[in-house]
């Protein structure tokens, strides 16, 4: 073995440079594409056209245009990073599409070909059960080969956003979207929750995170204008019912509250679903969640991240941007839900969101 080979020296240099202050190493050193798309989608219209332009160009440059050497994936998808070693997947691809589609029809000339390629890539990945796996269609031997509930919801949101900007896509997407929603209906737990694949909580049985999963799947029903349907109503009732007494949410009932999970729950509950009496499901809980978030923003503790990822492999990571991104998205949704101007500071958001 050639221990002094240049490749070995570079590997050692990488390990030395990436060690953290506490002596540990992160699972991944770069989620640039993923957190960029999350940030763009959280900020929404708060990004001006001038600010969007360089981000749009950068995202377009991250799309894979050749068959991937690891998975043999067709061109058209996005990975989580701009560094070598990323793999196109069905969570980062819809995230990138949603971020690019924020500009609407005005930017279609620049993004249209990219969205067409990304949509085609996602459609080719749909499993026979109607859901979407992470990387490869139909293998089913590993957790990320099987259809995932949170990823399926993310794909559905991207396809619906694409056809909203370009209605000519609707005929092509109609059947895959129908099958995707049928998959989600069939995977909903009896109590109304959905369980995600890539995100978990160490304090929940089997390390699952039904708060994350339910919040993310509810966003698909909201985006489709189907929030009054029975699966969405049941999910909202479950999500409202597992709120902690302090106003926040953890990964499940009776789990310590975190900024990440509270923000996701608030954002999901501030949709338009109503119960039979015409009362917004989860309105009281969402208001308490907004207060919980605002308190942490004002005392500076909102930037403290919690381990939330990679639960099925029993690996956990902290992402320092998650609490900030999710909180911005939740408070922005609270402003929209109450008709409050988005440029107000957090303490100006009404408590009756």
C-alpha cells in the first residue's frame, strides 16, 4: 500500500481540516444545494428579482446533465451538494424545482428546459406503488430504495408547481400525481400521522419523527387545494394533538420541544383546513407555536439546532441552518395567514395566528 501516494495525503489533509472543535467529524460537510433551496422557498417573495438572479444561475448549474456514474441515474436531477460525490435524488430535485419556479412565468424562458428535465427525471423514478424512492426506482432492498412518504409529498408539490407555471404539463402529470396521493393515503397511520424516511428524533420510539413527516405531507395537500379532504383533516388533528404544554413540538407526543419541529408544525397547521363547524383545525395550537418561536427568536436561542437527520441508519447530524430556515418559513406563513405585512419584526406577529 502506497501510504505516501498524493491521494492518501489529500485524504489526511481533508480529515484534519474538517475535524470539529469537539474532536468529532460531521457526516457531511456540505449541504449547499439543499439548504439553498430550503432558504429560497422559506423566503419566498422576500427575495427580489436582483437577489434571485445569481441564486437561479447557481442552481441551474447544479443540475446533473449526464448519466451519474454511481447510480446510473439519467440526467435531470439535483443532489444535496455542489461538491463531487453528490447523488441526484428525489428530495433535492423537487426542492430545486420549487426554488426555481418561485419566479413564475416571467422566468420560464430561462428555467423551462431545466424544469422539463427535472420533471421527466422524477416521473421516471416513480415506483409501482405510486410513491417515490430517494435514488433509484424499484429496487426495494434498502430503506432509500422504497417509496418514502415525505419525499413523495415533496415531489407532488414540485410537479403541481410546475404545471401551475406551465399548464401544458398538466396532462402529463395528472396520473402520476393521482397515484402519488393514493400512495400517501394508503400509508397514513390510523392515528392520522405520516412517518418520514430521512428525518428522525432520538427521543421517539424507533427514532422516528412523525411530526416532521406529517407536517411535510400536509404541505402537499395544502398545495393541491385539497386540505379539506379527510386524510388532511385527520393529519391536522393529530398534529394539533401532539403539541407540548409549553406551546412547542418535538418529534412526537411528549417529546421535548425543538425549534425545527415547532416551526414545521406551525407552518403546516396554518393552511386552510376547517372542521365541520367551520373552525380552522389547529388554529389555537398554531398561535401558541408562533408565540413559542417568537420567544426563542427574541432571546436568541432559536439558532440552536437539534439532531434531526439520518435516523434509519442510526446516524445523526445537526444542520445549523435548519432552525433559522424553518422558523422564517413558519413566521412568514403566520404573517400571510393573518394578513400582516411580512416586513414586521417577529414580536409584531399577532398571537391569534
